[in-house]
C-alpha cells in the first residue's frame, strides 16, 4: 500500500505537508513493523531514493537488524549486521555521526554484502543516527541512490536527520509496546506449560500444534489475521484448569471411573475461574476456551451443556484443534492414532461433538496443517 505519491522534485510546501503528515502518522501508530514501514515510505518519497533501510539496535545480540528495506530485492528480507563492525551502519550506530558517501564502493567503510545478494547496486549512500529524546542512539536511517543521480547534500542530511529526530520517540514507544506484548505471550506460554507438562510426553510440541491448528482453522473460517492471531495466542491456555487436578486422576493410564471422570470434568470450571475477569483480549478469549472447550455441538458436553452456536466460536475452534492433536499424539492412556483413523473420528463427530463448519474448514486447511506440523516435528 502506498501512503504517499512519489515525485521527482518536491517543493518546500510539499515537503512541509509531508512532514506534518509524517508526524501525524507516526504518533498514532504503535505497531512497530507498521510504523517502520510508514517511516521508510515517507523517507523514500521525500528524498526520492532507490532504497531506504531502517536499522534498530538489538542490545542483547549486539547487532543491528532491519526487516524494513524499501527497495528492489529486500522487501521481505531481514538484515543483521554486528554492532561492533567496521561498516558504515555500525559506525553511525556507535558514534552517532552522519556518514555521507558520494561513491559508496570507493569508501572502505561501505559493506557490499547486501548488494551482493540482490540486484541492487549502491552508488551514493547517506546514513544518520536514530536517537530518542535523551540522545541515546536507537538505530540508523540509511538511504541510497537519489533518483536524479546526484549525490546527497547538506539539505538531504538535514531532512533525514529531522525525520530521525521526529521518529525517535514513536519508535521507542512502539518497541515498548512490542516488548510488553512479547512478555505477555511468554507468560501465557509458561502458564500453559505449567498446566500441560504433567500429562504430555512432549508439552512444547502439543502447545505449538494447538496454536498452529487453531490459527489455520480460524483463517479457513474467514477470520482476519488479527483475530486469528488472538486465537493462536490464547489457545495454549485452554487446559489451564488442569493445575487443580490430582495426579491420580490426570495421569491414570486406564479408564476413569464415573466419580473420577466428574473430577476430571472440573478442570473446565477451574480454568474459567482462573481466567475470569481478565481485561486483555487474549485472556478473554482464553477464558472462553478453557471454560467451554468440552461443550459439544449437540448439547451433550460439559460443564454447561451448551448447544450449537451458543458455544463461543473460539471454543469450537480450539476443540477441533485439541481433539485432533490428542488423537494423533501419544498420551499416558493411549498410543498415537494414524492420521487416517484420526480424520475418520473427526468426521464422524461432525454435527455431534464438533461444529460442522469447523470440521469442513479444518478439512479445507488440512494440507497446510500437515505441512506446518511436519515443519515443527
């Protein structure tokens, strides 16, 4: 998607308008990848360049990384360079200086590595530091090859430095939101491991499988990427209530007695109580999944005997994912079933245990499910 219309020459009034629009867009965007894409497109337009790359520091790995590279050959490529390297980007990140190369290949500080894996040749290059409000360097803005073939001048340096200054605080805020989001997902995963590791031979594989299948099923049902991601991230918590069950029930290798099965069924209630009142979207979905993933389409499930579409869709989705993975994985009470037998059981349960639409969508997504699961095995 193009946010700005490219022109070979921009008037002062047009540049001012773009600066205002730049500030408006960057201040309202908290998704880091989207924010970087907006910034890169704006820079490419204002300076009319063949390539714009935004590098951010990865302090833990002592590297600079970029997934946002506007220009031929790099649209979906992640670039990583060492922070202590001798290339131009690393030097700018360490020193906070501006580097302007009128002939990049003649300067020993320029690295040709990226050019070598694409069909792009850098002739001129300008790199400026990206700083926050306190002057700390967060990364580097790098542009290459002006469309008119001229070298970058002081005016270009000023514009790029100004954009870096305007963007610094927005990028820092977006990184903070991303870090919080990652921390939340890690916490969810570790809670799920706590519940699952007691009765699973391979807990990590089980949780990964549930997440993948739930996501692909949501997409096959026509749900958008954002909602499907929420389902993917919430699904590992569907059995969180198992933390309240005793080992003699959870790990019993044989068939449960009626009294024992009643105790086993209570993990849905415990899961609902654990997640009840959550404020985040992902935990609200996890609450529905944990409480209702043993409800059946025909109303003969538990704990509430909900029927049909009265069962939340999120729970209907994770039910299909959970049962399929349970059938095809070894458990303390059974070996793994062959795929053909598992699919037969799933199809036979359509309209009774499972939502028929979910089963049809699952079968549509099955080729992709098999490919993705094979990748993680």
